[in-house]
């Protein structure tokens, strides 16, 4: 006789083997790769002159802070666009295995640009709240670039974005961003590019 606990375990295992689940995860990852790449490149290759020119806002606090730099922003955007171009080339070979949406040029540019713009906007509001550069602001520190990418992607290609960034896809993106960000930050700390894990 099979107990209810065993049934639950077996159901969970069969669900994990469901190809639809893995297709959803891959599609979500695919749709965010330009944004993830931009965020990673900005951290790994950033440094130099701050975006705010070390200027302060009307409240006397820095506009953004030292961690948002011209080099990080532009290399991040270029890295994200480069990843988008690679995806366009690879898409025909991946379609036999997963759902691979073809990204229009506007989206390839908008996702990395929106990701880093979202990160900068988050930093602006952190300074206004009195949160120092490098200090933690939970959830915002993990999802700022995701929100920025999705918003600018929606502006750049509204019909395409609404067709592919469905509720299940967006929920999957949010859930997988937390562990991916933690791993990225662990690597950045190990390489001396960051001092904290957020």
C-alpha cells in the first residue's frame, strides 16, 4: 500500500521531470540573458569615474554613489547586447529542444540598458533613504535590474513583451534571480570586485 506521503514524493519527482517545467525555466533564462549579462559585466568590469561625477543631490547626499561608473555602465550594456547577438545566432539550433523566442533588435538593446538603468534608479532612491553605497536593501538589490529590463523591454516592444513575458515566465525569472544573484555576488567577492554578497 502506498502512503499519501509517498504519493506526494512521487508526484513531486514526476513534476520535476516534466519537460514543460524545464522548458519554462529555460525560456525564462533565455529571455533574461542580456539583462543578466549586463548586470554581471557591470560588476566585473566596472570602476573608474562615477556616473554622478561625485556630485550631490539637493538633499546633500550623493546622487548615485561611487559604485555606479561610466565604464561599468557602458561595458555592461555592450556585454548584454553582445549576448543578445549570440542568442540570435544560436536560436535556430536551440529551437529543436526548447522554446526560444526570436528577440527583435529593440529588445536586445532595451534589456541590458534597462537592467543597468534600473540598478541606477535603485541606487538613487537608496541614497535618498539614507542607505549608504554598498549597504543592503533587501529585494531591491536583487530585482532592481530585472524590473528595469522588463519595463524598458515593454516600452521598446510592447506586443512582443506581452506575448513572451507571461505571468509564469515573470514569476520564474523572479524566483531564479535570487540564487543566480547570490552566486554572481559570491564570484564577484572572490575576485575582489565586490565587498558584500548583495
